[in-house]
C-alpha cells in the first residue's frame, strides 16, 4: 500500500474572495492616534488552502496598513 499524498498546502485550493473593509473597525493605528477614519471599501483577497485569510491591506484614506485575518468556520 502506498502512502497517501495531499496537495493541501500547495496553494492549488486557494480561492479569491471579496471582503468589505471598514477602517474604523480594524485599524489599530487610528485607534492609538484617536483618529476616526470613515473609509469603507471592498477588496479581493486570496484564501489559503484551508479557507483562511491573513493579509495586509492599506487604507487609501489614512494610509495605515491593516492586517486582515479571518479563519474559516
């Protein structure tokens, strides 16, 4: 019997998904500076093979980098 082989982790199961970003809800830099940034935008992100997202996006209004993380349920 040959050992099993999985392609998980290779990136072939990755998907592009659209997510809405609300800067005021996710930007720690704005919170620390007591800024209120009302930017809201939609962006396309890639998941990993398991459906999780961990990527950095930049707010066009305040210029801060926001780390967007989401784990598949």
